[in-house]
C-alpha cells in the first residue's frame, strides 16, 4: 500500500492514477484491513466521524458483494482516488463468470443509501463495485 505525500488541500489524482491501491487475498478474513484502510484515508481527507463510519459500512457491503463472485485463490484489489472532501473506492475481484448484479440485495440497498453514488461493473473476468463518498463537511469553513 502506498500513501501519497500531497498536502490535504490539493487534488491528489494527477493523471487520473489511483492514489492508493490495496491488494489482498479475496477472503473475508481481510475485510477489516480494507475497512481500516478506508477509514484512515477518509480521516486524512478530514471526513467527519459519521461520514467515516458510513464509508466503512459501505465498503464492507461492497467487499461482501464482490467476494461472493471472486474466483478461488484470486486477489481483491481496492483502489482509492482521493480529492479534497471526496473519495472514490473501486473494489474489484477476478470472476470467471460475468455475474449479474443483485440490485435488490440488502448489501446493495445499504451501500447505495450510505454512499453518494455507487455502480457495479461486470465484464471480461472482473467484477467491481465502485462507490463515491463526499464528506458532509466538504466546503465547510473554507
């Protein structure tokens, strides 16, 4: 995992590259690592405590959704694009089949309620949940 060394008030996505990429075994035993990393990055962006907790829960639900379709022995890759007051998280696994997203699932309902926006991408051996969270403190005190 690499953490950028940019000032918190500057955009940190030059060239559109992921600011942080985390690769873990596609196993639910590593869910806490993903949630903790997410919370740490959100704190770096000055998200409120409530926003951080919402983001942790949303990422946990996204993680559960992708792990359900992960190929055995594959990796889970989480990319985090950071900008002041906003974070885009993409959680991706290898999936031999192209799973059909269950948009009526409890996990999806929770995720879409907590995140500012969310999407599912399923194609070419990959299954991903991408969510955006904007801090409720964005623009406050600016």
